[in-house]
């Protein structure tokens, strides 16, 4: 039973446009959510996070939105750049810390020049 | 600052053979994690260390997998004997403390033939 779901295996957008990556979760105990970015042959790198006490967190071109009632979060990248092309993992944890992360399967984002 | 170092980067072995992976975390990071990432999946936690103590090994298949972090710095993950289904990427991560941001190494890609 997948507790964190990324239902889109891939997404393709044009450079300069908005990229929206979605994530759903089923475990109501999750209260901390993270996005990681992964390039081929590298480990995941932390991108942005959000606590369940917030519904939005912004960092430069990256914004994460959390809808607790729908158990849904999304990552917005504006404007998208070719260097953003990577696999994006959504992760969640319970207990307010990120030490035990449950990851989704990832979404491959391709930003076309 | 040097990142998390893992070796080897790639390993091909025949089934029933033993294999070991090595991880050197970021200097000063007390918490060390080993993750398993199967093809098309997100990372799954195998074991977490606080200094030299394994504080969460509930997901480690103990019949064939073992890990150690003798001096609270480097860590080794071992599989003996390896099975075909063990083919995956093994990721090591570290964080300054439990609940802190996790920094991932590049992983070891294991192929069991």
C-alpha cells in the first residue's frame, strides 16, 4: 500500500512556463512534507519542504502548496528552466521531523528549450 | 564541504555471492541512513544510525543484510548471500542530527546476475 503517490510518471513543459508536480498521501499522521530532486547517477537533493501548519512555502522559483483536507500537495516551478529537468520525489514523515521519510515513486520532469 | 561519499559506484556480482557497500558521511553528521531504491521506485529506508547505534533497523532484512558503523563515522552495508531481487541502487544519507535535513550520496548500483 503506497502511502505517498505521484501518479504522473513524467511531465514535459516548455522553458519559461510553469511546471506543476502533484503528490497525494493517504497517511493522516504525516505532518511534514518534502520535495527532492534527482539527476541521473546522483543522489536526491533536498529542494523544499512544508509543515502541516502551513499551506504554502516559497523559495525562489519553487513553491509548495499543501491541501490537508484533500491530502494533496503540489510543487510549482516558475519559470521552468532546462536545468530543472530531473526526477522529483515527494516525501512525507510523521512526528514533525524528517528522519523517517516515505517517498513517492517520482515524476520525471523534462523542460524543453 | 565534501558530500556523502559512497563506494563502489557500481558492482556486478553473481547470485549467492557476498557484497559490501561503504559510506563516508559528511563530517560531523551524527545520523546516518541506508536506503534501498528499486527501479522506478522512491528510496526506502533500511536502517538509521545515531552515532554508532542502530536506532531503527525495522526494515532491514536481517536474514541476509547486515550493517555496521563501528566508530560512529563510516558505515558498511553487507548482503550475504545476494539474490537476483537485490539488484537496486543502495543510497547512503547523513544529517547533522535526527530530523535534520538529509544529504544523500550518489549511491551504489548493484546488479546481481
